[in-house]
């Protein structure tokens, strides 16, 4: 039987931990950042600046913890956990700023290509945070309820019911 | 990741979700910001555990080597060692050994610190100092193989930061 193809993530992480440093890190950064950025952009509701903050902080934290990663999920999933946490922290900071009356206008992301997708993106951005995250994780990113439960620190059943309510809230927003 | 529980969406809604972009390039500015932030924190850096063990080993080798030289001086200072003994104001091999031990241990400790605790420049200086100590020992005759091994291990630790290939060629 042929050997399985080498995992480029594992290879880059091993080189990073072995002391290659920046080249190995950049390889990981280039491979995963576009997906992490798009994910963060949706979670924070479309603010480019907030998504950039979340992704930057996620990389800083992940680089500090790479030695602890045990490969019991894909590296992408692990990195998305950091990105999700950082994006939620950004949202909380934004809410505090708004409460303090110091909210700054967030830079809007450049619009996607088709009208229907624009409608869905806008509808997602209008959902409450918990509902938005449930739909993004499950229906956009394809995480299972078990994975969502681990990421958010909730029970699988809670994830299911939250998704159900989120979908019910989202559907009217998709209808003109 | 596995898709399930999609039954609530209509075909049209499902197609909408499928059509959502999964990636977006944030541009080079974020890349610069992330790298700058990492560098300010002393990363991307070598693994702390992988650094510490061989560095402390190198320091221990220097200490053992220095101890051997000191004991040798106290017993029978040879022609190669005499200039060192004559110019050293302490004139006490035991004190030389103690000072050398403290010096090498302190330098190795600095060099083995994680990037967050100490600037990378300081670690580089510490590594160069260790290398300098090894080179000083190399000037004493009769110990070339040991010192060569020591210099090679310091070169491995320093990666591209310290270029001592010329030194190795000069000495050996």
C-alpha cells in the first residue's frame, strides 16, 4: 500500500518548531489566512478592521501554542477556534465602545459578487451574535454539533437547538 | 467537519450557502502587521525546549573543559598554558574555575530564555559570547577535537544567526 501523502501543515509546523521560524510560519500563514479572514469577517458582521484584529490576535496566540497542538483535529479547525474566540472578543469590545458612546464607523467589507449572496451575507450580519455564530459554524463552515460544542463550550443539544432557532430567525431576513 | 442537519433549508437556500465565498485575501497589510507583532514578541522563534537542553549542554561542556584546564594548570602548568597563568591576576586555578562556571552558566541561561522574556539581540549576544569562550579554550593546545565539537554544537544552536564557519576553518 502506498504511503499517505505528506501533510504540508504538519511538515511546516515541525519545521517551525525545529527552529526554521519565519519561513515556516509564513507558509502556514499564507495557506490558512484567507479562510480565517473570511470566517472572522462573517463572525464580526462584516467589519474589515475588526476581522483583521481578530485574525492577527489569533495568529499571535496560535504561534505561542503550536507546541501544544496534538493533531487531534486539522490545523485549520484548531486555528478557527482561536479566530472565533478572538472575533468574539472583538465583538464584545465593540459592544462596550457602543455602550460608551464612542463607537466608530466600521469599515465595510467589499461586496461579494452576486445579489443573492449579498442578501445572505447581510442577513447573517443582522442576526444576534450567538445565532450568527451557530449558522456560520454549522451551515457555512460545516462543523458538526460535537465540534461546535467543543469550540463554544456548550452541549451538543444546546448547539442543535441554537441552530434551529437561528435558522428560524434567519429565514425571514432572507425574504424581501 | 461534516455537513448534516441541513433539512430545514430549501434547495434555493442551500445553494446560497454553497455559493458563499470561503476565502478572502486580507491583503499584504495584515501580513506585515502579524509579522511585526510576532517579531516584537520575539517570534517566530525556536522552540524553548529544543533550545534549552543543548545550550545548557554546551555550557556544561565549557565548564567541564575549563575545570580540566584549571586542574591542569594547578598540577603542572605546561608551556602552552603558562602565558595564561602568568597574566591572570587571580593566580588561583580554583577561583578561575568557579568564575568560569558562573560565567558560562549565566550566559547559557540568558541564551536559553524564550524570546518573550528576552530580546532576540540579547540571545544572539549570549550565543556569540559562548562561542567566544569556546574559541578562547581552543587556543590552548591538545584539545582540538573537544572544542571543535563544542563549536559545532553552538553553531547548530545559533542557526543562521552566527556564522562561525570561517572560525572553524581558521582554528582547525
